C-alpha cells in the first residue's frame, strides 16, 4: 500500500521533471496520449564524475510483464546517435524484479544504471524509451520521451 502513495497518475503531454543540477537537466513526457501510473527518480542528478545512477521506479503496468523488451533511441543535438535493444524479461531465469508482474499490480523497485563507458558531451539529448511485451514489438506497454540537457563537459 505504501507504494501507492508515491504514485501519480500523469496526464499526457505534461512534462515531468526528473532532475535539475549544475551539469544536468532531465524531464520526460509519455509518447502516447494515455495516462500512466508511472514514476521514476534518478540519483544523483549529475553526469560529471558519476558512473552509477540509482533509479527508483513505481509503476502499475497496463499488461502482464512475462516478457519485456526495451528499445532505446537516442538523438544528440537532433542527430540519431544510438539505437539499442535489450530483452529484460523472457520468462526464464529473469533477474529483474519487474519480470512476472501482473497487470494492475504496483511495481516498486530500485535498480542501478551503469554508464561508466558512456561519455555524454555537452548538448541536448532526446531519448525515446519504449517497452514491449512481445519480441516482435507490436504490443507497446509504455513509451517515454526523455529530454536530457548536459550543460557541462566532463574533463
Ligand atoms: C519527443 O518530444 C519532442 C520535444 O518535446 C518532440 O519534438 C518529439 O516529437 C517527441 N517524440 C516522440 C516520439 O513523441
Ligand atoms: C570530478 O572529480 C574531479 C577529480 O576527483 C574533481 O577535481 C572535480 O572537481 C569533480 N567535478 C565535479 C563537478 O564534481
């Protein structure tokens, strides 16, 4: 029940701030026009000198998550920079706690995002993160449109 307290039903089109600091600004909207019970928080809100971020996720998915594939598309200053896919849940030996969650169930989890080998030069990033419940990418369960502005270069 406690998890529900942290959940906000976001309205489509409204940009939610993820974080703002001296070297980083992040916000996101949903790509589609549906409301989602979804919230994510990232710490620290820094790019410089950070190699691991802790993400706190609260989410009530609209479908069961027995299979979960994440597709990332990143644009840097308007040019496509990265396309990356990963199957997070396949139904066997899943190592993420979201795997196996049922439709309508509250997921509250924390995980680490490691970016040690990725350098983010100063500039504007647009990151589209899509989650699918099937391998052929027909059933999209959520899509985030993340805007990330790096305001300082790491040395
Ligand atoms: C993401 O947001 C940007 C700026 O708000 C917009 O130009 C772009 O079309 C959006 N992309 C998607 C896939 O919704
Ligand atoms: C990053 O780390 C270096 C070396 O430890 C330090 O000199 C610098 O001030 C740090 N920068 C920021 C923005 O924390």
